[in-house]
C-alpha cells in the first residue's frame, strides 16, 4: 500500500472491507484483520479513518451515491412512472448482485455490534428509497396506473420486496441471486 497515492489509500481500505464482507460465514471483521489483509499496520488505517464506524460510513456513502445517481438517471430517461419504478427496482437488485459485500451493509448484517449511528444512517437510506418510489408511483397514478391513495402502501411494499431479496441473497451465502425471477415478480408488483 506504500506505493499508492494518498487519495487511493482510502479507496483501497474500503474495497478491502467490502471484499471481507463477501464472506458471511467468516469471523467478525476487525481493524486488525483488515490491516493484515492490506499488509499494513492498524495505525495506517487510522491515518485515513478515525474509526471502523467511519469505514462503514464510507461504504454507506458509496451505496447512497451510486444508487441515487442511478435513480436520477432513470428519472431523466423515463417519463412513465411505472417504467421508472421498474428501473429503480432493477437498480437496487442489480446493485446488490454486483456488490455482495455491500449487500450485508444494506441489510444491516455487517453493522451488528457497530456504532448505532450506522443503523440510523441505513434507515435514512431506506426512507429515501421509499420516497423515490412514492415519487415514481405518483407520476404513474397521474398517468392512469394505480391510485394516488395507494402510493404510500405500494412504495412501502416495493421497499419490503427489495430488502427481502437482499436478505435472501446474503443469507444464501450469495447463491440465491436477487434478480432471479425478478421480471415476473416486478410485473406483478407494478400491475395497476
């Protein structure tokens, strides 16, 4: 790690942490294990992050930035509310499939025993995702797909569906792919 540029070191630490999270049967992730994986001292980790909680916050920031950037792109591309909601669901399922270690952060599995503020932060992420679904479903309702009074319940159902798929993926040791059978499931969920 000594030959890397300073800006890349934080990224390397976060990538190593995410890679360690891909082994759900493994031992609890410690800064000592993370430092050993990177062949550095724990002190080297703490030069970039004040705590392990800050490392997890870095992963959460990556999740938020990626997901909401993709949501915004979907909103710009899709005028149809149902199509937009469908795209958002695919984004969430595909993100987990492409980032198994992050899936453990998304479901809170990796945050057990860590700082409580991390769980609060993930709950805020869920709230923002649900709000984005409400916006897409409101657009859909104005276009004749669904009823305005059902928007909140449908948005909550979509979040529950996604988190259920994430849980199943993580609990299966990343074998039960989150997008498995998703075309039919999403069609059923988004039917008016």
